[in-house]
C-alpha cells in the first residue's frame, strides 16, 4: 500500500486554458492520456458509505485495479491509502482483492460487487520541482456518467511525489494568481455516487475544520447540481466558521460568505482567499 497526498482544485470553464498558459507550465509539454474508469460497489453502496473507492482503469492498453481508502484532510488537501495493480480483465481481480488487509473492504462485500458508474476523461500531466518538492500536476477534463445522468469533470490534482506537503499549498497559491480555482474535497468516486443516488449529503459542522469541510463539499455539490440551497449551505457554513475562528479566519470566512450571497462567477481573488483559509485550517476531517 502507498499513501497518496494530494491537493484537489476545481476549475471553472475557462480554467484549463488559463492553466496551460500559466508561466510555470507554458514552456513544459505535458504528457497526455485518455483514461476510462469503471467504479464498483455493492447495490447498497457499502464502499461509498465507508468512503472507499474501487475502480478498473483502462490506460494505454492496460487494465489497472485500484482501491482507495477513506481520506483525511480538508480544504482540498487529502491523505489516502491506495493499492493499485495491473489485472488481466475483463472484470475485477477478486483474488487480488481478497489479499488486501481484512479491514480494507469489509466482510461480505466481494460477492456483491457490481459496476455502478463511469468516469472518462483526458489527463494532461506536468511534473514540477517547487520549493524543494517534486509535484505532479494532473489536469482532468471529461465526464462522470451514472444512471443516465452526466456531470463535467474539470479539475486539477497536485500530487506530492517527494518533499513536504507545504509545497502543494505554495504551488496552488502561485497558480491561483492567474487561474480561477478553488479547493475541492469531493473525489470523483463520491461525485459519481451522488449522481447515481440523485442527491448530495453534506457533512456535519461541529468545529472550524468541519465547517470548512462542509462549506467546500457544498460548493462541490452546487457545481454539479446548480441547486441554490447548496450554495446557501456553503454560505451558512462560512458564516458559522467566521464565528469560531481567529481574526484572520473570521475575515476570510466573511469574505467568502459575502461572495456567495449572489450568483457571480468565482474570481481568482476568491480562490486565493479560500486557499489561504484552507491552508490555515487543513486538518484531519474525514473526506468524501
């Protein structure tokens, strides 16, 4: 098992083009791949309930099977356990899944697994040396398909390959100077599960980090659904956070709550505010 440490960032419609033109990336040719993914779970969503993900990925003629555990973090930063290995296909390697630690998938899950939804996207990837760290930037554009419904994938993942996690925040802040982006706490698997179910469930708020997590997940949900109640849930979560934090946290949370009072398009300045707030409060909240 390896540990994946990454910072997930959501982009607006113009974000990918702005990212490619950023001075840090403009002179670097990316590697490009087409990825097709099928996610598996039980009919009652046992893996989703445990905040785990199981997928088969088609990449360059190979089939990779991946299991990811519940993440911890917040404000876009996450740490997850991950197992990945090549399989012959066409379906799951159940024998390989049986070899995982006993608590990985849960008892009685293997015999009930079935394909649930797909994510197909184009990935452009760059590797940068930044602040003493080696970081892979992966820009994903495509779609999640579930139960006849579709939502767009337009996100950037900064994965730490070597060095300290602080470099991820530094790089994100440098990108946010020119690119409208925001922290995102919801995995593609969790978004697919919400699309399949036709509803989003927001985490509870009970502390500063938990209110931040609720706000960020509500923004993820609003981006996929356009439902005003989810935008309002994010605004209320930032208001609750403002009541709990120090002066800097209070000011940033109030700025974000005020910005969500209307339907304006997020700006780079707001993205930087959320990054600053997320960096200050990034903790160990369970992630979607």
